[in-house]
C-alpha cells in the first residue's frame, strides 16, 4: 500500500494540469459536439479528426489532450459519479482502458467494422484497438556502425556485455515510474519473454538511463547523448526519423510489440452516436488511411526501407486488450515490478526510496 | 334417374390424427426436454466455470508470500489467462488480510456469506451493474513475522456461463428437432403402411361386379379383419334376401301357373256347360282350387316375410316357453283336425334364446299345423333344454312319414302329403338355420317329432 502511494505521489506532478492542450475542430455553429479525450498528441491525431469531419458535416469535435494517468483518474471519477464527460476516450495506456471497461464504465457498440477486429484487439464490444504502433529501438546512425546496429534484444544484450563497451551508460529507455507507456511496454515485455529479466539486469549493470517521454529520448539519440533507445513508441520515432537523418529505427526481429491505442465510449457519454461513428471511421479504410498518414498505423512491411530496419520474418506481438492487463494495475504487482526496476535503475527519477 | 347418394361426411383423416398425436407428444416432450436441457446447461456451465474460478483463485493464493512481515501477492498472469477463457467476462478480485483490510484488488468485491468452510466458498454477488459469481479461497499463514488467514475473493460476470448454458440447451434442442423429424417421418410411413389394407379393401370392392355378393377373401391385419367379416356378413344377408326374392318370384311363377291354368280351364268349361248341375259341380271345383291357390299364396308370402325377418329383425332375448304358448294359442287345432287335442309340455323355468319372436312363432305354428294335419293324436307341443340348446318340439303318436319322404322333407315345394304346399317345413328349417340352429325331424320313442333346436342364450 505504501509503495503504491509512493508511486502515486511520483505521478502527482504530471497529474496536476488537468489537460495539456485542447482545440476544437469543425464549425462553431455545428448542432452536435463530440468531446474527445485522448493521450495522443493533438498535432498527430488532429488530421485524422479533420478527415472524419469531412465525412460527417454538422459535427464539432472538441479535442482534449491528456496525460494517461490524469485521464484515467478523470474517467474513473466520471464513471463513479455517473457524470457525462467525454464522448470518446482514446488512450495509449491500454491497461487503464481495460480497467475502465472491467469496472463497467464503457458502453457497448457493435458494427460490422468492430466485429471484424481480431479478438486480441477488441473486448466485450466495449473497447477497440484502433492503431498499430510498434515498440522500436532507435539508434544514432552517425555513431553506431551499421554492423553494430542491434537487430534484436539479443544483439542489444551482446552490445552491453563487454565491460568496456562504448554503449555503457548510453542506452536509454522510458522511466516506467514516470511514463505509463513505458510501464506498459516493460510489463508487456515481462509477460512476453524471459529475455526481459536478462535485459533489465544488463541495463542495470551497464548503467542504462531511464528517462521520461518519447521526445526527450529521441532528442537524446539524435544529439548523440544516447546511442540506442529501447522500447520507443514507433509512431514518434518514425515521424522524427523521416525528418532527421541521424536517426535509425529498428523493429526488433525476435519480436516486436505492437501497441493498439484503445478507444472506448463511456457509459454516460452525452453523444454516443457520434462517438460510435468516429470509431467506425477509425476502423474504416478511409480512417485507416488517415491513421497511416499520421503514422498511428505502422505497417512494418510497408515501412521497410530508409527509416525502418526490419527483417521479413519479424513476429509482431500485439498487446492484447484482455483482462490479463489488469495485473498491470495491481498494487502489489506494480510495487514488485517497480522494485525490480529500481534495482536496475537506481538513479532513475530520484524519488525512489 | 337414380338419386346420387350424398357424399359421405369426411372426418379428420387418420394421417392427420396420427400427425396431431405425434405433434402433441413432440411438443410436450420438447417443452420438457427444453426445461431439462436449460437446467442441465446452467448446472454444467456453472460447474465448469466455477472450477475455472477456483483454479484462478488458488493460483493467486499460491502466489502469496510473506516478506518483511507482510503478505505480498505476486499476481500471476496465468490466473488471469485462465479467467480469460471466459473472454467476455469482467473480473474483480480482492485479497483480504486477517484484520479485514484489503491488501490488493478492488474494495468493491463483496464478502462471502458468513460460512467459514475449509474449502473454497462459492457465492453470487454483483459485479458492477452485472450479476457475478465469486469464490473465496482462504490461505492460512503461520510464519514468524505473520500469521493468520488471508482470503482471496475472485469474481467474474456470467456471460460465458449463460452462453455455454444456451449452447448446451441449443444442442439438446437440435437433437430433439432431428429426432422429431425422424419420428414424424416414421409415423407417416407407419400410418401409410397401416392404411394400405383399407385402400386394398376399397379397391377390391370398387372393382367388383355389382351382382357379385360372395365373401371377399383378402388377407387382412387383425384390426381390420372384423370389419371385413362384418362386410362379408352384410353381403351374405343381402345375397340371401336377393335369393329369397328371386325364389319368391320363381316359385310364384312355377306354383301359380298350373292352378291358375286349371281354374281358367274349369271356368271355360263352366262357361260352355249348359247343364246347371254339371256347372255347379264345376264351380265347386273352381272354388276348391281357388281356396288351395289362396292358401298357397299365403304360405309363399309368409315364407318371404319370415325369411326377410330372419335376416333383418333385431334379435332379442326371449323365453322359448312364450313362443310355445303363442303357437298354442294361435293354431286353431279344431279347424285343422277336428277332435284333436294338443297338450302343452313346458318346463318350470325360463329357457332363453336370442331370436325374433315372430319368425319362431311362425315356424312353430307350421310344425304344429303339420302334426295336426298329418300326425296322430295325442299331440304334444313343448319346450325342452338339451345341453347348450333349447328345443321347441311338436310330437305326435303316429309313425311319421316314410324314410324316403323324410329325406326330402323341408325342401321347398316338397310336400309329404297331398294338399300340403310344401312350404311349412321349409320355412321352419330356414328360421332354425338363420338362428344358428337346425330343424330336426325324426322318430322319437313311440311317435314322430319335429323340433327347432336353437342355441341357448348365455350358453357359450
């Protein structure tokens, strides 16, 4: 309990601002409004919202960009109070979304498009995985020789093993205590493969750096402060790599985690019809095209080339929208996982006891 | 132009009746099977998913350990993967320490009912807005730093259970429907095959020559055989009546032609006769012949009537002594044989036969009249029991007719004596036979006896 509280306190500074950004799309005079709360950057998801509004005149979309933890807290409160807040919630913290659905906070919706989703990407007709974003490794092309570029987690382990390795202290990943997404990727890794234990140990021994936020990590790699970043969200990494020649992106060939941001219509939504239409749009061919243009859907085989390195047989492991993700929210599990993490990254965050 | 007979009133066909009966049985069976299948499905689904639930809860209980004097739950993924076998169901769990405080999980999970068992406790409870099924598993710790029971509460919504119960019931219903189709098909085939003899019978009747009234000889199942028997009996009666009519006409033609011709000839003679005395004699003969002719006509009509009655009159139980009395009273003995006396010989108790009183009386009168006309006094009219039969007899003291005459007696127009029409015994014989009995003629002790031997009612 105490540890959970500490984790919560550690999250508190990030939770303080209610919402990070907000913007309205569509005509002010529109008779209907859809309140969309999302963890996705406004700049990234905005064009997709505009594409949706092209097909749906007479609708205004009020877009609020949130941090995943405040969003989760807000939705839980709205649900408990029966308060009409967001009409649609899209979050990358899918374990939190699974928990919201598990608590009965979502409204079911079924259409031909939602029914066509694979089982792993929908739950109870209340939660749908709308994006496909790989967790990738980013490296600095100028400082990492092509022969040294890690293709898999095993390669990364090998790079970190020698005591005089130039990679020591120059590998970065998310600080799971500050990044919900980082925690999710680390947790999914721990469920996926035993490699992760070794990797964490290796990170610890080699003095790897745990830090917050995709932008900071990618900046660090571009500037050469880090040589390799592990488990970076592919959409951000690819967007940066297209503009910045210094950055290289690898989809690990042992397996590549695929995150599907989850969309849910809250049970007390004020405009569930428009929300359902938006969900259908996101799952429709036009919507998928818009998401692909926004790099929220990354098709590994299509991206292969200048920006992304992968081999043909890279297995994709989607993070399934299933109740098993509830474990990621379990207080004891988080405390245990966090303790292991702190053993590997004793310097991270500085708030660890 | 013959009137077309009204079409027979059609009632519900046998096939429809069988279809209705089979349908009703299937419907009733279907309702029962559905209820049973639903109950069984619910039970089976409950047991299957309860096992899953307790497996997952035990998994969680096993993952608990004591560290630094506190229980730590390293929540196992396998438990949740097990629960994900009900993929659409929500989950709620809660681990409670000895002091009742929630160690981890949701405070909203309801506590089990107050029944502290050793094994897992299953109970129903709400899971948010949906009904849920919970299990409580207790693990006891007794370690240096920590001791006491730790309870794991684990619940799941019931969608998968309901779906499984529905699947099982649907499976049972599908089997029932298939069985229903098969049963229906067999019922239809069975009815068709059962009704085929009736069609054959109808066909055989339709193909028959209209004048052919001989019995139908068709192999028939035992249920239909009585109907065929009745039909054959009916045709037999029809045949006898037709024959009787034919006989009447034939007899009339044959018997009446000669006397009428004789009377005509006598009348011709009388016309031509001038001598009043001779004419009177001829007229006397004409009268005599006319009387004979009228008696003959009476007999013939009587016989036709009796034969008609024997086939058509309803058979009633009657006391043969009443018949004998009736005969005794109706025969004017003095008119036939002046001076003759008839003695009645009746037993004290009733002697019951089934028959037509009028026909039997007529036959008895014929026998008595014969005895009076041809026999020798004393004459006895009586009734006697003889085993399973009852006899209505007329006895006289005479020797009876000769052996040669006796053998021909009873056939039509075979008179044993001059002046007899030859119909009396024939009528008596036909009445006796139509009642299932016989006409017995023969010497008896010191005289001659004619008797109607009839089966007694009640004597098998």
